[in-house]
């Protein structure tokens, strides 16, 4: 092939190849060769740099147009590119969309050798930094593995699945961290004290005047249901089929910073569980003096019995036990039919001396025989001598009788007035009382009761009158004897 040399077109007529370049120096397999609308540089008989018909440049490949991004393609078994600068300079790879201003420096990847950090720039400004300590976003000298600084507004780390709403972590102001899902904040760690965890709330209402301000964890009801209560769930990692009697369901422990235990609340199964039966109990444990391990001091079981230490407060084997009625009153119910059994007892002193008994038949016994009434003159007014009780006492019928069997009050013979008869003589001593149901609530039925202690006072007054008459008679008899 003839070689043409022209002052206008240069050297032409020979394409050459990688092994025998068309334009070469003293080395026969190193130089420049050509193809149809292409140009290449070869060394040692291998194509090293190739420019195709579209102007795409390939380093280590003669087909840069085959790749997704074709302007410059670097290929090789250890493909890479080195940007070398002085130890006090910055090497850059710059992305531009203009020739002046920010357009000439729209984005960049650069290495600052002075500070030994890799920098990422966007929109004409550097935003991210990587040094030996960590990666900084907005922080030019990262001090942690991930160090984020927002110079304006909050600092949000956003995460979003391919389908769904946005979740994220947001630094609020200078002292709070919020976790959000579905565009809404769900949990916040604020800077009060040593940090509080707020679930469903972003602040504590009421300030330092409220106990809730000092709580380290606050849980608020769901915001999408108006007025819903806050809830906490403690769940055992097992289904009902594997839960037997006394299986622990969950615990709450109270300890100090050294790990010493002071108290605990424990939830247990009362019996084997199933999908239709989950009997449970609560046990409260406290640590006694000179001990370090909490022991059970109060337990509430699945049928409502309350055990305090060795004492069973509600013994359903003998009836309903002790209870608070619907009206808030305290009741003692015992189904034991032994009249001598004690349903209420007061003991005092280290030796637990019994002071007061109430037996099942209604007898009230105490150790000193005294039943007192508030009678201080400073609390009274309109104090006058009582009228004569002589006629009343003479008219009252004292009878023997027994209660009917169906009342359950016992059928032993008793002595005393009958309410309806006493009402004819002393109506103020008879009261109509409502019969209460098992919960202590009054019904429409009534029974008559008598004020026995007032009757005793009337008897004392009548006795005083009798003593006066006796003394008067004795004086008359003495006078007659003397005459």
C-alpha cells in the first residue's frame, strides 16, 4: 500500500495494527494504528487506548461502546486510575455542566492530602467527608464511625422500602432524637436529665410539677384512636401449649446501679394453659433487711385470693373471704357453719395476744370487757337530765325466743325484746334497715333492728329512779321504827 504525505491531510494510506502500528518509533510493535473511523495506541503489540467512531475512549478495551456509560471506559484485570498530587494538595475528579461558576464545579470526588480525607461535593459544595475516624455528613472532621451535622433545621436519616411510607431517625434541635415511621414520629429520646424515652409522645405535659416529668420512660396511647390509654406488654416467648403451672410469664425488677435487687413483680401461670384457659397470678417480692434477694410477700392468684406471707387473706374454701363491696365497704364473709369459729381477730404485741374476736355466730368478745363511746363534754351541747324512764321500762316486754332456722342466725334460746313490740313503747329505739346483697348493696327488703345500748342507758336511768324510791321508803321505815 502506498504511503501518502500531504501538508493538508498529513500521513495517510496505512491503517496498521496493534502488532505493526501505522505510526511507530524505534519499537516495531508500539505506536498508533487506525481502523474505520477509529484510532488506537498500542504498546508491546497490545491495544492500550482506543477511540471509537462515537468518540468513546477505552483504556484496556477496544469496545468502549459496549458498556452502559461509554465516554471513558477503563478495563483490565486490576482496572483502576491514580490521581497523584503533592502531599499538601488536593486531587480531584470534577463533574461540570458549564464552564463558569458552579457549573464548572457542580460535583466532585476529591482527596485532601493535607487533612487526609476523601470528600464528596454536590451542587458546588462539599457535603461528605471520610477520614480514618469515620464518615461525616456535614461534618468536615468526623470523630465517629458515622458523624452527621445539620447546620439548619433537624437532621433526618430517612429509610424507605420499595413500596411503603418513609421511616427514619431524626435529630430534633440539639438534644433530642426521634424515630419515625409512616411519616409520623413514634419514639423520641429527649435530653431531659440523662435522657427520657417517650413512646407516642414528643414532650411531657405539666413540667416539673408533675411526677411524669421525671419518668425515664413514658408511653402514651395511640394517636389514631382518641383517648386511648397507654399500654405495656410483657410477652413470654412461648405459646400456651408449653406453659404449665407456675411457669413464669414476665417479670419487672427494681435494682440499684450496682445491680442489687430490692423488689420485683412476677407474673406466673396458675395452672396449665390452653387456647381457652390462661389462669394467671401476680406475685410481689421485696428484699428484707440483711438480705439481697427478693422473696414473695404478697400474691394474688387466679381466683382472687390474696396471700400475704403465710396468711391467706381470701380463703374461698371457707367462703368469699374478705372483700371490698361495690360501695367501697369492707366485708368479711365466711361460709364455715361452726358458730365458735373466729372470722375476725385482733392480736397485739410480739407474742400476738388475742384482744378482740368476732365469731361466726355474731358474738363480739374482747379481753377487757370495755366497749366505749365518745362522750367528751367539749363535744356536746344541750346537756340536761334525762326524763323518767320508769314507765317505759315497765312497759317493755322482755321475752325468750329463737331465730327461725332459715335465717342462719342459730336456733339457741335468747332473751330480749321483739322489735315490733318495743316499737310500740319506744319507737326511737327501733330502726328499719335495708337487707344487702352479697356485694353489700342495699335491696328493697328491710328488717327491724333495736338500739340495745340505748335501752341499757334507759335501764340505768330507771334503776336510778328505783334507787331513789327505795331510799325514800327506807327513810320512811326508819322513821316509823324510831317513833
